[in-house]
């Protein structure tokens, strides 16, 4: 190691470091969008010791760091991220079931918990069928549907935060909201206990199939996306607002507002993060101009210099907003077609045999 190596560099080249290190790693390899420039370091920490040591060094040296799961809710800037992207490896992917609870590492996939619960004739996780990403990512954003979310299943969560150490918090010490949790930005989620309940396996399968079919019929699963781009404002649906404005099909570069669901922006081919960001900004301006609603991103923006509102708010009366012109493209923008239709997906289900089998989800993983 060179004499002037930083503490971070010294840690990452140490043979005792229990992790996989990838310098200048393109984040397009680690996001479901298949978009993103290089991270200074992409590190997969395989043990608690490696993870805490890495986070402590970053905190002490002022090196920015961010954790990612399967990259299903992330947009990384084309310039990349001038810090450390941390992923959870080996020791964080375990899952076991004891005394009516799943003990799950934050690096395990949420889909694995859904399927394991089904095999054990347990219910409570049907809402998450087909949801991409890890358990840690799901906890961070309180993933779920309109009526159910993962926070309702939590018994405890273990986290690590620089200066605070390892902390295990019970459900009563945590708070959950729509696509938000009470975890601090620099708090790494390590594992959790999730409550399950005995259930009729046929009813569980029926609900899973119903939820999966709805996803297949209303989401653009055949193209790379990040999932929902914006949070739904209270009492409104972003998808409906976008559709009312005729913005479905609007395209900037390789990024396009989905014809299937207005709250999805797809990578239609060689899209850049700048394309997606520009299209997000266009949609936000149009919605603000017409409805007086400032949309808040649900997708995490990593590596961008400009910030965007993180809390929902209404535009102030008389505030300067860009007039809506959904049918008038700006430079580099393709106007939406006059009318679009939902893409039909077959949801045929075989009749149950002696025991039901879990439906197979088509997930988007990086």
C-alpha cells in the first residue's frame, strides 16, 4: 500500500477485510433501471465486522456512503457517485423461522420471505408478491400496497449507526408512514423479525395470484424501471394525474413515461439518468401547473447535485410555474400519443391440486 493511502483505501486492500471491493464500478450493473455512472467504490460487505468497520471509516473520513439492496428504487447520476456504495453480502442473506417469526437478514430478498411463508402455510405477506428488492430496502421505504405494508409485520429491527453502535428496536420504538420509516439516513438496517400468522394456503395463494395479476396488468414489467417514480399525494393517484394530462408516452431521450402506468418511467433503450431526471422534472412541472401539487420522488436519487422536494406540498397561490403543455414537446422530447391503452397480460391460473403451489413472480433485479 502506498505511503499516502487513505484509511479507507487501507481498509479495502487489507486481506482481512471480509468483503468484495469493486473500484469505479458502473452502477448500471446494480440497478433495475440499468442506468448509472461509476461509484468510487462498490463494496459488498459479507459480515457485521466488515460492514461496521467500513461505515465507521467513511464517517470518520467524511466519505459519503449509501446502501443499496437490489437497486430497484434507485436512480444513480450519469456522473456516478463520488463515495462508497455498500451492499449486504453473505451473512446478511440468511432467513429462518422460529416461534411464529421470521428472523431475516436485511440482504435477503423480500420475495424469498413471501415464498417461504407460503410454503409454511403462513399469511401476512401476500401483498409483497412480485415486489423486487431486499428486506432492508423494503423496511427503509415501508414497502407495500395501499392497504398493507411491511411495517405492520415488524416485531423488531437491528441497525448500526456510527457513534451509536448496534441497536435492536422493538416495533413500539419504530414509526411507519406512507413510503417512509423512522430510520435515520446514516442508519444501516442489518436484520429484522417479521411476524407471520397461520392461514389457509389456498386463500393465501388466491390472494398472491390476485396481487401478482394486478401487477402484471398495471405495471410495465417488460422494460427496465425503478418502480413507482413519485409518491402518491394524499387523496390522489400520480398515475391518474399523469393520464389526465395526456403525458403517457412522453419521451426524453431513452426515457419514456410508461403507456401502461403513468407513475412509471421506463428505460426504453439507452436511457441516461439525465433523460430520466429531465422527464421527472417535466412531469412535476405539468402536475404543479395544472393541479397545484408538487410531486415528491419515491425513487432515491444518488449522485445528483441538485436536490428535489422530499415532503409533499402544494404550490403557493400565484407561484411561478411552467405552463402545462403536455402535447407540445420541448427540445429532445417526444409528445405523447393522443390515446394509449393498458398492455394486456394473461393471468391464467391452473386449478389447485392436492396442495397449492406459489405463483411465480417476474421480478426486476439488477
